[in-house]
């Protein structure tokens, strides 16, 4: 569990105990329910991380809502949007193994994360990770309810594929920007899990891995 869950959970349990003692046990029902919700919301389950070369995993739990081609600083990329509702796990993970090249936080609005304008107008944090012969950009976007983005890493940090990097509190959205030649494994409407669901496979990396396997096999003959 993310430690924030303990802060919220134990705070509401303390309120419940106080209300139950001063007023009546009935007054404790609502804060106890809220405590249970926060302890559940901030859950952080372990995930089986795919190990295949070139695999790009989802940075978040949620539903794939958009897939489109966009220009990012003059470079064509495939954008994948993942919407997180209040019932999803909100821990974020790195899509690939690599080095953080850039982290940028921008303050902004708190539009509904389903609104296309939220990608640019809402408060967000953009992270660039480079590794395995590719560069993946992912954007953590605050939503109507999400009021805080937590990112625990910094430029220069080494990340493993599927490694925890932070969380967005309550409903939110995560956008990914991939090289256009990445072989997508998802479609709009799919539900994905952070660190476990394969979003795409880099054709460069998978091709190199296949060539290496074939070369190794020839050497054994």
C-alpha cells in the first residue's frame, strides 16, 4: 500500500473514534467507511512485469480512450491515452527500462480527464525515458478530482521496466508518446494494468533480439 493510504485511513479512524466516544457510535459510521475507502484506494499490488526485449508496458491502470498520431516538437509520435477512474490502482510505473532524460511539471486547470483539452490545459508532469534503443514520453495528467501528482524520481535516475515512479491521487489520465514504428498491442476500449499490460513492442528491439537468437542458434551447430 502507498503510505498516503495510512495517513488518510488512520486520520479518519481517529475521527471515528472521537465521534463515537463524544457523541454516539452511529456518528462513527461515515468516517470508518471513508477510512476503509482510502485504505483500499491506495492499494499497491505486485505485478508480473514482461521481460521480453523491446516491450513497452502500461504506465497506469485504466481504460485506453484515444490512439492517434501527433507531432511532438516536430517529431511524429503515436499518442495513447489511458483514463483512470476512482476505482483503478493509481500507482504509476515506467513503461520501459532506461534513464530519465527529462522531467517537467506544469501547473494548470482541473478539467475532466476525459476532455481532450485536459492533456494540454490541466496540471501535468511530463517524463522522458530513454533506453533499449528507444525513447518513450509519458504525461501524468491531473483530472477533475485529482489534485496532486506525485513523481518520486529525477533526471538521471535509472529505471527498470514496470518500476514504480509515483501516483496521481484520485481520477486522472496518463498519455504515452511512442515512436511511430512501435507495434501496438492494444486498441481503444481495452483495460490495461500498470507494469503488466503490454502496450507495444519496439520493432527495432524485437528485431535485434530475434537476430541475436538466430545468430546464437547458428553458432551452436
